């Protein structure tokens, strides 16, 4: 395909219709991306870019009928997973979730699904499109597929036609394995492996989901009707938003269909083990106080202040160690929870509480004693590495091995 010639051809179409627009270099770049990155046929890529330009400039397609449909027929009907960014499409699907619009310029947003998959949709307020109901099927004609942060989205504009389908259709979503998830909309059958401290006041819950193929972070934001998942519970989760940041995926469960079921999952994958020296113990380690309000569990300040529930006098004690482990090649951020801390330091929660309440230095004395016991010591930590931090399940001290030491000396002597 001669991209320069095709860009010139597209530009001439709009000039002929009385609108001199379109940076030809930009048109050529869009064509190259569709053909070279997405594998779109050249003729389809040319049609898609033409449609995208028409949408950007709020125009009918060159040579189209006044209602925005192309002369000689409407947009091609496709399955949701067949569409590529830049296309004008017609979908038949079920609205499986609705979400609150994030801007006054948006009248409705949510997730549309068919038997092939699902896609997020946005209806612009100026389109005056009829409101769709969650759980109903619709035929959406002449919508536009675009891309945001690498994920396809369906835009409903003034040229889009929406018709409700009265026929009752069965839609049976199929969960994916965690290792097969990619940015967009997805579903899994997974077990809640861990629950983490909420890092934002709007966050209801965050933690780790796992199945037989791996693990993934999840988050639920506070909204009416949203409930926390049970640690150890197994759930079928459909139509969750799969986000990607710095090459790592996470699941946003707001808007997802969540069904708890009986049974268990043998979670595997994602395990990591590092051996090295603990070279730093961070502030906030030792004995800490947590908010007692159900569902919160945030760490309190020294003044017993919770960023969400303010002053809490009936706090709950806990243990943790935050620090760095250096394996000689890389420094790993590590987080040890109570069980691992007690095993590694030999200081139980009850003993730490006794020190904190009766020693003149209070909680600082617990920090100092734990630091003295582990700083500089060689350990092996095992757990899951999430967001460049090792969430430690177990940690054990390395003891002196004379045979290993002799082997290292021999290797050093041989190198000399």
C-alpha cells in the first residue's frame, strides 16, 4: 500500500466536500498504524480513517447520506471483538453494566457485551441518544470505535441509531485464565488471596486475586451497593475493567458482575523467592495501630488518627516490617505482615504490645529491637512480587554453611 498516495486520496475527498482539513502526515500515520500494527486490510484501513476524520470534525462521511449512513448501505455489523479503532460499526449487544458519567458532556456510559466479548461505551450528551437500560439488548448502528490508553471504546454520537431488541437472548460469559487477561474488559474465576490496606479514602477494598495460572491485583471503589470480597472466597467475575499501568495489569471490579461460589482454587504462579541481606528497615515498621472500623484496617498515625474515620481510641495493634533486601544484583522492596515478622524476629504481638505500653520509648523501642534483630542479616523471603514490592508470605534466616563458604573460596582462588 502506498500510504502517501492513500493519504492524498482521503484528503481530496474532504476538500471535494467543501472542507479543507486534514494533516496528510497525520492521515498517513493513522493508515500505517492500522495496517502495520493491527493487520487491517488496506482498503478497510482507508475507510476507517475516513470515518474517524468525519467524526472528529462532526461531519457526515464524504459522499454519504444526510443521516450519517454511507451511501449504498449502513455500517457493517460486526461482533464486538472484531472491531478495530477507527471503524464505524454496528453492534448488537446487551448492556451488562452502567456507570456514572464522569463529565457533563457524557449522558451515559457502561459496558456492552455479545457472545464474543465486551466493550466500554460512551454516549455523548450532545448526541441526544435514548437512554439504555442495564440488562436489555440493543442494536447500535453507526457507532465509532476509538482507542483510549490502548483499549477500544465505542462512542455513540449524533449519527448513531439505537434500537432496543425485544427478543430475549441468552448471553453466557466465559471466564479467562488470569495469564490470558489483557487490557480492556475481561472475566476470571479466581480466589481472593490477600486483602491490602486501602491506599485512598475512596477505596472500599484492594487485594490480590489468584487462579491456577497466576495472580492479579484488584480494586473496588466506594459506590452504593458495592460490597467487599471475602478473603479465601472463590468468585466468578465477569465484565471487569482490566487496566494496565507500567506493564502490570489490575482489575477494577466496579460495574463487574460478581458471583461467589463454593469450592476452592489451588492458586499458583506469581511466586518469587529472594535471598540476600536486609539493608534497610523503613519507618512505619514494628508495632503499629490499625483503625478498628469494620472494613477499614488502615494504619493510624501516632495520634491515633485515621484519614477516613479520624481519631480512634479503640485501635487494634498489628506488626509489620517494611524494608529493602539486597541480593547482590538488585534491591527489592519487601513487606512482611505479622506472621512473618513474628517468625523472623522472635517477637510476638503480645510481647511487642507489652514493650510499647510499658517501655519509656514505647513503640520506638519495638522498632529498635526488631531493627537490631534483622538489619544486615541474610534471609530468604518468599511471596508474590506486585508493583515492584515483594509481599512476603514467609521469611527465614540464612545460617552459615561451611561447605558453601569453601566453594566460594575455591572459586575465588581459581579466578585468581
